[in-house]
C-alpha cells in the first residue's frame, strides 16, 4: 500500500489497484491537524487494514501515536465495561471491586398485623390509624406506619399424614379448593409429616408443580381406624400354634408400637424456611391436622420463640377429634411422656392465627378461602420500640376504640437477630 508521499511505479500511471504490501513498513507522515477524509492510506475505523493493529492501541515505530488517537472529537472510552470471554462464559470468581459487601443492620421497627372482628366474628374493614393504640410492656407506643392494603402471602402448608384413613380421604378431596385459595401474587410450599417431616415442594406460585404433588398425595393412605391388631394371623408375631409363636425367638408378649406425631418439628421446619422469605410478605403456616403432638425433637417453647421472632402466624383446619365446637378456646393439658392431645390452640392464640373446626368437605373447602382472605387483608401497624437491645420477650397489646369488637394480634415478640445485607 502506498502512502501519500510515494508515487505510482512508472509505466502504470492509471493503475487503480495497488501492489502487494512491502515487508518494510514505509515511513509514516506527520499527524495532520484534523482527520482527513478516507483514503487508501487512511481507511476508516470500521475497516482497518488486515495486517495492521488498530490505530488507537499501538504507536508507530517512532513512538508517535496514530493521528486518530489524538482526535478531540473522538468519543471517550466507556469506563468499567467488561467484555465476555470468547468462550461466552463470564468469570467464575468476580474481582475484588465487583464483590458485594455485607452490612449488619440493626432496626428497632416492630410490625404488628392486626385483625378486628365484630360479635359475629365478621371482619371489620375501614378503620383508621386513630382507632388503634399499641402498647409494649404496658407502655403506649407512637405508631409510624399503618396500612390496610392487601399483602402478598408466603404460606407453608402442612398436611398431617398420621390421621385416620377416613380423614385423609376427606382432606384429599379438598385439594382443588386449597390451590384456588391462593392468588397469583402468593407463594406456597408444601410439607407433610407423621413420624417424620418431609418437604414436598419449594416456595413458588400455585402452579402445575403443586397440583402434581397434591395428586400424588391422594394415593397416600392414613392409619387404620381402631386399635392396632396385636394377635391372630395379621398380628406382628407371625404364625402361632395354640397362641404361641412358631418361631421361638419371637417374644410371646407383644406391646403396641409407640406412634410418633411430630407436630412441633413440622412447624419448626416450616418456620425456619419462612424466615428466609421476603419480609414484605405476610408469613403464615397453614396446617391440616388433629393437633396431636408426640415425640418431637423440638419443644413448644422453642418453636414458639421462632414464630414470634419472625412474625409468623399459625392457621389450622382441625379435623377428627379436634373438630368439636369451642375447642379452639381451650388449651388441652399436657401429660408428661404422653405428649399433647391438642396443641393447636396454643400456637394459634400466641401468634394471632385462627383455627377452623370442620367435619364436612364443604366446610373444609370454605376454611381455605377464609383463612387466606383474613391473613391477606389484616391491618398492619408499625412503631419504633424504645426498649433496649436484648433477647428478652416483649409483650404487645393492641386496643381498638370501638365497642363490642375482638382484636387479634400476637401476644408479643422476641427481637430478631441483626440481618446481614
């Protein structure tokens, strides 16, 4: 290629096609004051010569940068832009400047969901901030937040598979109504338990995955109604002759097996998963059970502390022996080594949830929609606590300046540990 200072070879004055480039690079001209028009010696940036480096990157042999690198009108390079490697994958480990820092945030904002009903247990809407008063440990607090807008729900649904088979089959028929109780903005996770806890689905919308899992649960059978079979050909001791086992290694005295019913462990597992969900959502545990608790690793006190520190409410559909009128106003006694005959009222009353006692399929289906509606449309109050930092339990009381109303709010809370951001 010829520079502007060279002449065409003699004998070809009108030759338009230049000769092959020389192995020796010709001397470069001095940088002009302005960028000249495109010539064979100075092609435009979008079509650089194939064997020469881009003009903006490498200086010439004399150390003089290309004229285009001193163009005052050229756009400056964009800082901080990283190109994707040729393989099409980003780097596995970011550089130090790209790593996110974690800040520990300590906040003293307390959020209290509140539900208000009249004498017939119907929800009262349209209340204003002036209608509410909040007390912590007996001292009135100044509210700095109030809303009555619906809130998206994060729900952990727990199904007790240790129920009698007749109750399991009745509950299985209500699964379509359970799915329809959630809106498109809610997220739900499914758990089952009897002698152990199992998480069936992760948190997500009520989609085909939840439907498929519920359909699989329809094939699960509950426990046999009545007392366990301890004798005869169906007993656990095997064949007998004159009521004596044929196998001499089998003991003659057979005791009924102790059946576990780990309700506390199931609620704790769901509460720990809910604690990692978005704090802008209303967090609830919705459980279908008869309320029996026996041989859980977690105690009621420990589970309740997690629920109150994370603001999780427990709603339940009580079936079988627990579905008696007025049972949700009682707290059944706890006998040592025998577990709780019904522990649901303790959880519900402490967390401002609700228990629905229903025998029929229609009543159970109505309970699903009502529970989600109440949780989604509660009033939300907020205040800045004046208490010093610590792990001590703090009692909360919400009062409404209206006659003949019932106020449902959690009894108190445990301060949550600082959150890492």
